[in-house]
C-alpha cells in the first residue's frame, strides 16, 4: 500500500464513528494499539518516547496518532491515565472485608498497593519518576489529587465512626500519608533491584499509624 493510500485510510479510520458520534470498534482497537505501543516504547526506552516508533509499532502513520492523541503530550498523558485507572481499581476503589477494622483494612490495602506498584511494568517509570515528560508529571499530579480525595473520604468516615482521632483535617492527613508513601516508593523504585516489600510496608505503616492512630490528647494525658 502506498503512503498516500495509507494516509487516506488513516483519515477515514480516525473519523469513523458509530451512532451518536461514538468512536467505532475499529477506532477503539487502533487507540488501544497505540497505547500498547507507547507503553512498550517507554519500557524499552527507559522512560523515553518517540512518536514515530509508537506509530510503527501500531502499524499506522504518525498522522493518525496525532488525530487520536493530539500529539506526544496527549499520548503520554493517556498512558499515565491508563496506568492510574488500573492502580485505582486495584487499590483505591476495591472494597475490602467490611468486618475488618479501619486499621486492618488500611494495612491490607497498603500491602496491595506496594505489591501493585512493584509488579506493574510501568510502576518504575511513573512512580519511580523515570518518565521525564511534562505531560506525565501533570497527569500524575492530577491523579494523585484524586487519590487524596478518596483517602480523605475514608479517613473522614473512620473519624465519624470513632475509629480514628478526629482532631485533624481528613484531607491534610490524606495528603501527608500519601505524600510520604509516594516519596518512599519513588526511592524504592528508582533502581533496578526488587524493592524489599516487607520493609516498605513496615516503614509506611509506622509513618501512617503515628499520624492516624494516636490521639495527641490521649498521649499528653498518659504522659502526666
């Protein structure tokens, strides 16, 4: 097939929609191929991404990639969003056993989170900060803010039910604990060695529990 015909085919594919303007099944499949190609390119390039290489992997022209993602920044942002969709589904929006106390559920969730980030192929690139693209940093910050929202709601609920000390603002507590966790995992995933998961869990649990599980009022009264 000539480049001219290939370009015409790309244009038709990118513009093909179903009822109500929805993207066609073919269009969704092409977008998925481009995302898969971008993930593979990031992993093989240790955090670098070249648009032409992604288009070759997906078997389309670079022009079609721009139609789907409006350029390299849009593609990088889509890869990071796709990673966080799996992250949130596995860790933040999965319901754990309701019979467990908040500390027990949080400990189990933290273990799942560490395992997910250590096992996910893009964990080292995104959380370990090897994907040094401006669009990656911006999308990462947006998704972290969303995770803080989820954590703050969980903390507020536990405070209302008397499981946690209610003397601190839930969102500030969520930001403090998630910020500490992200720095811990960024350091752990910055190298090539398998991180010591049990040590990471122990370190983070000490940090989180010291903030969330100990009431300043009860500690001051017990020290008298």
